[in-house]
């Protein structure tokens, strides 16, 4: 039990710190694309510390507080199910559907908390978030079906191990199509343009986030950092081969090497999202829904059909 607890603590700290690094990379790279200097990579950590240190006398009730904790808890639970070298805790139980579900439901907690505040912008943003979640379900479902059909299992860990023999998923045409569709879905899960309809800073003042401040916003910053890490990690595992290093005699060196390989793959996934977000303008909610139900759905469905042949 002590070993499991230490692994859980290490994984949580590591995911949080790397997630904050990812948040810093997003701001820095976006600034460079705009020909600005941008803030330092550690700026999100400073912002979160400042938020957590603030005092607030405003409360909107139990749901407002519980929604934040719910979102953070679901994200942490999803993290524990995703394979990450020998540090993983529940990787034997982490199937595709469970992890996908856990990565999506934090937004529900944020939506409940936002709507309980009574702010009209928060309510509007929550409605947009719900419509976006509904829109991505179809292509996401076909992408998962393609993976399960090809590998004959829903187990994320078994898919990672299978790729050590057959090569990365994206080297197969059917799964390359599924990866393209899933990556488009990932853009909305990141909350990046052109699918940032639910926050739309210049339109609805950050939507669900408009009423959050102080410790509530600080906890959401931590949740977002862990979510960024978990979402890029999951994609790297199911489509980019994950990382299973056994070249060294020391388990510690094998773990460090696995984490390093995964980190490179995760940053690559993140960079794609950053560049797409800085190139394309924001969709309207109806444009986003029609887009997801058209091109990503067609691509993922084609991948699922090819995987079953």
C-alpha cells in the first residue's frame, strides 16, 4: 500500500508540473507566432499560487463548490488509469471507454458549478460546452471502435504492448484515419480554437469560467494542467506507441527513459493543437456541430470499417 501511495503521489505531482509546463508552452509558442515575447514558461505556476492565496467571501452554494472538486477528482482518476511506464497504478483496468468517459466528465462538474452561480454568461458557456460534448461523441466513438476492432481489445495497456510488436497505430491506414479524427476531437477537449466556443473570451467573457476566482480558479488551473497531461498522454499511448523501455538493468532508468519518450510525444501532440489554434478562427456553435458530425465522423467511420476488414 505504501508503494502504491508513493506512486500515486509521484504521478500526481509529475502530471501537475508537466501540465503547467504545457500551459506555459501554449502561451509562449502562441506569443512567438504572434511575434510577441510572451510570458516565461513558469508563469502558469505563479498565477495559480497567486489565485490560491486569495481570500473570497463570495459563495454560490454547495453545487458551486462541489463541481470544482468533482472536475478535479475525475481528472485525477482518469490519470491513474492511463499507462505511463512502471509508475502506472490502475493501468490493468483502464479500457478505452472508461478513460474517455473520465476525461470528458470534468466539464460536467464545471458546467454545474458555473450554472449554479446564476451568471448569464456562465450559463450560456455551459450550454455551448454541452453542445460541444454532444458533437464530439460520434467521431470519438468511431475512433474508439476502430482501435478495438483492430487490436481486439478495449484495454489501453494491451494496445500499448501490441504496438511494441506491430508498430505505432498511425502506421496502419485504418488507425491513421482514427488518429486524425481523434486529434480533431482533442482540439475541442483542449478548449483551443477553432473549438473554443464555450469560453470565447471576446464574446462571452470566458463563459463557464467568468464567475470563478481565487481558490476556485486556482483549483481549476490545477485541473486544467492535469487534464492537458492526461489527454496528451492518452493519445500518445493509443496512437503513438506509448513507451515501454526495458533496455536498462535498472527499473528506475527504464522509468525515466519511458517518461522522457512519452514527454516528447506529448509535446508533439500539443504543438499540433497550438498551431491549429493560432491559424483557424473560432467556429460558431452550429458550425462546430456540423463540422464534427461531418468530416471527423466520416474519417473515423472509414477507419472503423477498414479496421474491421
